[in-house]
């Protein structure tokens, strides 16, 4: 069972005391080396997750899902004890300044003041003090993983490129065109200026169809300063980012064809260099993000391997079946 699959639901909710806390004497459900896991710990861990995991279920389906959730929660609590013990042995400490800096980063990332963050936590049933405690524990875990787990993880270039191909193959199509464009302008107040510019545009369309170089003409004649120096190269343009008129015009055009499109005070000439899928990014553009994802997944898997190794060496006794 993956640590990270259970950890988020333990941390994502305010952990209220079980409703039956005043009626039932707490019990020991597991012993992990010298530490105990109590029945109240297990119920507390399950409570928040159950709201999402069991929503809409009833009857035998709900009972089976609840038993599975309880088993996962007990596994997590055992692994958590093993991690806590290892962190204590390694004397992993988070200084107050590190903690406050991390909380400030969370507020800044979410564009909140500290007061707004505290209000948001309150709406989730969690005090700022409790949040500090959980954040401190997470920072300790990150430090521990960097010291004892990161060295066990290696992502090769072959793995990265294979993952890139998989991600790009699975990307939903995002129709786009690699486009060249030029703009011919005229003074609307001058008699015959529009007609002359339209005639010039038609002549360029005919010229390019006969083999003339669109890029060379754009470099000489285009009034579009953003692309003129690049021979009209506008890069990859998504259909979703264009007006319906532009998008419909390009959809009706063939690759290499130049199509005119009138605009106030000018005429655009558009040439599709090639059809494109904007969802497919160059490897260099997404390399860092894909490496981060692979590294996090590998760290998660290696952390679970480490926990399994610790379980094999630990004095572990399960005293209560998780379905009880």
C-alpha cells in the first residue's frame, strides 16, 4: 500500500474527535517496536477519508469499501510509526524559521495573507496551530527522504524520453497551425487605397502559388512588426486562441496556400506552413516538469520499499483486525 495514497486524506481534513469517544474505552490495535497504535488513531485516520471514498455507496459495496479503507489506514499508521521512529533516530529537526517560511510560501503561492490562510483553515475545521504541527511533520519527512531515500532513486534519460513519448501520445488533440503571416495596410481616407491594397494582396497570393517565397515578401512588405523580421513566422497558433473568422479561414485552407483576410485598414495574408497539435510540446520545453513527476513517483515507490524493509525488521503485532 502506497504511503502517499493514504497520507493526503489524513492531512486534508480537520481530524475531529470520534463521536463515540466518551462511550468506549480506547484499545491498542497494533504495536510497532516500542510504539502503540490506538483504536482512536485508526478511527481518526479513517473518518475524513470515508466522506469521499464512501460517498454514494450503500449495502455490501459500502461495507467492502469501508473495510478496505480501514485496512489501508492501519497500514499507513504502521508505516507512519516506522518513519517517525527513523526520523527520531536520525535526529531530523525542523527549525521554527523553516516552518514559518514554508507556511508563508503556502500563503504566497495561494495569493493569501496569513490572516486569509488562517480563515481558510478554520473553514476546514483546522486551527493554525494544528496546521503548523502537520506542516512541521511534513518538512521532517521531506528532509528524511532527501537524506535517506533520494540516493536510492535514479531516472535515466531513456526513462525520461520514454515517458515523454507516452505523455505526448496520450495528449488530447489541440488543433493548431504553424503559421506565417503578413499585413498590408492602407489609409482608409485615401480614395482607391483599399482597392489597391486588395489588388496587391491578390498579386502576392498568385506569386506565392507560382513559387515565390512568402517569407522574403513578408520581410520586405509586411506591416506586422511582431513577425516581419522573422519572415512572417508566427509560430504555432491554436485554433482555440483565434477568432472564429481566422480559425474558419485556416480550416478551409491547404498547407502552403496563402489566403487573404480583410481587416479594418488592411489585409492579412496567412500561410499554413504545417498542421500542428499544440498539445504536443517540444521535449526541451517539458523536460524539467516530466523529470519532476518521474522523480516524485520514484521517490514514492522507493519510500514504500523502504517502509516494507523496515516492517520486515520491526517488532510488529497487529492486535485488532482493521474491519473491527
